[in-house]
C-alpha cells in the first residue's frame, strides 16, 4: 500500500515537475510510436482494404496469417528486426540498430498486421454495402480501395488507436533494437523496465501511470474527434 | 436532341440466369427503345430485380445475350438507382460529384453538374449536409439526382419507392417524370400497380422468370393478353 | 489537414538519420555499470571534455560481447576476464585493457537459513547453502556475474545444477530482476556491489559474505575490431579508451560514490591482480 501511494505521489511529481529527462523520454515514446503507426498505416490500411475487396487465391491464408501475426510477441519481432538491422545482418549498412529509427521499424512491423487485419474487418462490411453501387458507377475493386479508406476514415481512427496502444505499451521489441540508451533510445516502457530492475518499484509504477495518462489523453482526443465526426457522417 | 450515336434500342435474346443451380430467368427476349418509361411489373420473386441487374451489367447472364446499339461503349451511358439508396459517408454534394469524378469529369464541371442535379431533386440547400443524416425520402432523391448528374441515356430504377411514404413517393415520381420528359430512358421495376399506371409508357409483365407480355401501357392495363397478367391486374395472388 | 499531418510525420521520420550522425560512439556494457549509476556519472564528464556523445547499451557480459562480435557497438566494457580473453583471441576486438574493479557480495535474507552471515570464506558459505538446500537465485544469463558465480561454485566443489528446479533457481535475467526475485523469495544471490548499493527493493535482503579475495570483480575495455567492422568509429572509440585508462578517467571513476561509499576502484595503471 505504501508503494502504491508513493507511486501516485511520484507520478504527480513527474508530471508536474517537468523534469527534462522525463519529458525527453515521453517525447521519444510519442515520436517512436506515432511514427510507427504512420508507417504501419501506410502499409496496413491499403493492405487491409485490398483484402476487404479483392478475391484472389491465397487470400484466406493471408487473412489467417495476419490474424495470427496480431499476436506476434514483441520480443520475437524485436529479435527479427535486430537480426535484420545488425551490422552483421542484411540491412546492417543502414546503421539503424540502437537508434530510434530501429525502434520505429520494429514497432511498425509489430503493428502493421494489426492495422491490416482490423482494417479488413471494418472495410469488408462497408464493401458489402457499397459493392453493387460502386460497380454501377464503373468502379472496380481497385478503385474502391481509396473510396473505402476515405469513407471509413473515422472507423479506421479506432484501428489506428489500437495500433498506437499496442506500440506504446510494448517493451520487448524496443528494448532489443533500441538498447534502452539513456537520452537516446530510452522510452517510457524501457524506462519502466529499467527502474523495475533497479528495484525502484514506486518510480517504475509512477512512470507506468504517466504512460497510461498519455495513452488515455491520446485516446480521449481521438474519441472526441471520432464522436464529432460520427455525428457528422452518420 | 439525342446524339446520333445512341446505345438504344437495347435488345436481349433468350436471356437466362441461374444462381446456385436455381433457375431465375428463362428465355427473356425483349427490346427497349427510346421513349416513355418501360415499367417491369410482376409478383414478388418473378425476377424483376435480377432482370434489371442483368440489363445494367451487374450480373452476367448464364444464357442468351444482351445487345446495345451503336458503336459507343454502353457502360458509361447507363445509371442505376437501388431500392435502398447506397450513400457514401460524405456530404450530399460529395456523393453527387463522386461518380462524376469516376467518369473523368474535370473538377469544375463536376461541381456545376452536381449542383444542377441537386437543384433538380430539390436538395440544393442541403448540399453540405452529411448524406446519411437525410430522411429516407431525401436519400432516395439524392440517389436519383446523383444518377441524373451522370446524364445517362438509360436509367434503371429498382423499386425506387418501395420504402417511401406517399409524399416522398410523389416527389420521386415527379423527378422520374421530369427525367423521362427530358429524354432519359427510364427502365424501372415496381410492385405498385398504381405507380405503374401513372408512369409507364409500356409495360413488361414478368412471371416466374419468364417475360409473358411486353406491350404499350394503355393496352396492357385495359386488355392483358395472358390469363396470368389478367389475374395479376385483378389483384389475385399469382404464383 | 490530412496532408499536412502526413508531411509533418514524414519530416519527423526523415530527420532520424540526421540525429544519428552526431559525433557519438556506442558502448556495449553491463547492467552493473549502467544500473549502479557509474555511467551516469562518468559519461557527461567525458562528453564535456571531448564533445563525443556516448550511447550505452547495457546487457549481460556475454550478450555485450556478442553485440561487439556482430559489430553493433564500437567498444565493449565488461567484467568477465576469461570471456574477454576469448573475445580477443578470436579476433573480435582488443587489445583488452583493465580499467577498474569492485567486488561481488553474497546477499541473503535476514533469516539466514544457511547460517553463513559474517562468513569470510565464500566456498564454505556456498557449501552450506547447498547443504541446507536454501533457495539461491542465479542470474543464469551468461553475464559476468553469472560466470563469476559458476567459478565460485566450482571452487566450492559443489555442482548447483543438481539443485535445479528445487533450491537453485536460474532466472535468466539481469542483476536487478534477479535481485527482485531473490527479495521476493528470501533467497541467497551473488551480486556486484555497485548494483546492490544502488538497488532499492531490498526487502529484508542484506550482505552475508564479503571481503573474500575470490569475490574480486575486474572490468576491462576493448575496441571492436575495425578490420572486421569497417564502420567502427575507431578515432572516437579509442579516445574513450585512452581517456578511461588515463588519470582523468580514473579519477572520475574513483569519484563516484553512493552514500559516501566508493563503488568502483580504478586500477588501469597498476598490474591487475590474478584471481
């Protein structure tokens, strides 16, 4: 109980104090996870939309694979990206390992399947409704993809939030490919892991509360936006 | 008024359609010419909607063929409005410009045409409203205006008033009459005989997947040629 | 609005390579140097003097050496002499210079079920733990501390693997998590003094054995072989090595204290004692 109240006090202190180190960690967390969401969205949203409208051999297998990859353990994802980006790996010449770029890459790999699978689910129901009308307009499945993505923009916001939540909460991948370097690749989750290692459990918990507060804030903002938009678009 | 490269008349030869081994249409041969609306009537399950979709190209026939006149690509010269309007999650205006963009019209032209079409269906004042917040009647008028903006030579309407109240029905019928008068060929299905009498130039009577009659409306309603049509007009349940 | 957001995001992403190009080196080191706070004390001094930023990836010694082998760091700074000598012998890097030492301490619960508190002979203490089948948490992660622990068991003539799954518990984690586990289970554990001093969640753990010469813990530093890994920043990394073994770096190490207690003892200029 003592630890918990100490954690609450520490969390309030962290948020109020404006410690530049903590602010840097928060900023990097946001930058890494939001960048990962953007990159994963550039791949995952069109892929999900394609799977929603197109019928081709192997589609079922691809959907099953994506659904399975939604459960990809971050550590495995991190290891995979580590081996790719290591100087001894195929992409070693990029020099990305132990940089925020590597963390963005790992989180993007982690959440792209989530975005693709959820996008497919959302847009498949839209497509059922739209398909005949769009074909009447002369728009085939390919032309339907941007239409569905645009019309689904508010529902897809929730999908992006799911991706952001997963990215900002994971520790396994960024720990491995980022190295938790102080002032350079340390983010909220790896900082929490570090403070736990050092046995400073109240501080670790306080950082966790700060992380939750940030995720909550992002979600609340998106929810407000979505609420307004839903009232608008019906 | 009509361009010399018209796609009409539309003819079908021994058109047939089956779905999952179940025959739905047999041996439908018809000719649709320019002129007043052709109204397809018949009991539920007669195959009216399927016939409309075959003609519009949304379904592929399992037998027979469809022939459009002229040398022009018939595809962009047709439009269709469905029983339940499918509206995009966008504004009224954006719904109307969307198919015009697909048709390759320049942005300025799209806007002008769309606004004219919205004027026609009485929705100009609602141009910026999200389409899905309109009433059912307004939604169907928007679907009609959106199709009309394409300036189709032939417009297919599948039970356009089936879910509308009398006032909304009246508004939709007025628009249909106006489009027809302006030279758009209307081909529509309806299960509402009164509506058929009001709108039809010719009647096509479909029964159990067969086209039993195609004749001028006045003649059809006064002297149906087949006992099935007579029974249907008399209000008997024909099956 | 959509487009502007995308543009901003892309700019943010593209600025990453620029960040990576500032003058910096990457050190693969151990959790003990990082978590004890030594690097937090040392590196700002080095960066102030040289303008070179230092990025520390803190891992177990075995992992840190592997990172060096793969060329993912410019130098390694670890504490497992036999493993370091293998690293040099196989041409992965070197030469190995010794930098500083501290010592390991045997930690145990206040209840002290093996009755070893105050013991000076580590081998005897370990034999008693094994005999009492008292819970013992092992790092089990190929770290320098793990290697030292295994050497100590060997010197005690005990094969702890026999106790696996019972009293001998290998957690396969860093020093901190292993200490957390020991604290929760009331177990004995071998820890480096630096991490122990900085560790907060002690519960009723305390030092039971210390001061044995066998508990000596030497740290060494090696440049990653630039012939194998052309991108290694030789000049900057060598600058760090030169600094850490020179009086300036050695004094900085000696100056790091927690609660008035010095954690690491520079010994680059004196011959390294053989343990």
